[in-house]
């Protein structure tokens, strides 16, 4: 936390400006997400979506036109080898990256 040195004669007006700022209607602090969703036009969106468990390969194909094999090629090219192996293991074991498998797990 950075401490700002304010001369004593200016401290009171600064305090009142701060209080007015905090009391404005509609002011609410903005919560920042650790890994926000990139824009769909951004190439990083495919990587983000591939790591996300809730987004299936079918949804990725629908939104970007990239098939599962294309996504795997992109992931292999951009990730470190150990990260790629971890992702493949995760996708293979979770088996919810395909819509048909996701529906089966929801019924149980």
C-alpha cells in the first residue's frame, strides 16, 4: 500500500473529497477476476475455453469454427510440453469436454 504525504493545510479538503467520492450513488467497488474471460476474437479465447471445464469442444467449434483436433494442435503449439500433458490428462479423465458425456453425467 502506497502512503501519500499530504501537507496538513490540504488534508481536510482531501478528506472531504474522498468522503464525497465514497458516498456517490451507484458506487460499488469493482471485483477483479483472477483470470477474466478474453474476448472471443482474441486467439487466447480458445486456450481459455479449452482449460475451462464448463465449455465443451462442441461449443468451441460453434463459436470459433475450430474442431477438437484443431484445438489440440493449438494447445500443443502454445503450451509448454508439461502443461500440454497435464491438460490432455485432465480432458481425458474429466470426459465432460464432449456434450454427449456431459449429459450422461448430469443425469446421474
